[in-house]
């Protein structure tokens, strides 16, 4: 049984850029998390649940921020990998052209 792996650098780069876009979108939405949560916590002033909601919002915000960074990084690595495939294919084509 033969196994064939095909890589399409253009598609790989496009997916990497899309992943970076998702990372940017997540980062842009971080501020939106705080508005409703802060308003709710302010309405619960004096209640222990207000402090719990603040902690939860902070933890959620930190996790979303880390996720945005991870998505952007993974997307960037996919774009770089696509570039490496293109460079390798080009070098191989040039070397075969000399043979």
C-alpha cells in the first residue's frame, strides 16, 4: 500500500493567514468581554458574587488573550512552512534543470 502526501503551499499559506485573522479577531473582541461583565459586577456591589465574577472575567480574558497569541503564532508558522515548501520546490526544480 502506497501512501502519498501532497502539500499545496498556496492553500497552506492561505490557511495560515486565516488562522492569523482569527487570532486578531479574538484579540479585538477581548474588550467586549469586560463591558457586560463589569456592569454586572457593579450591579452586584457588596455581594461575594461580584468578586467571583471579576475573577472569572479576568481568567477568561487572560485565556482568550493567550489563545489569540497561539492562533497568530500557529498561523505564522503555517505561512512560513508554505514558504519553505516553495523554496525547496524551487531549489529542486533548478537543480533538476541543471542535470
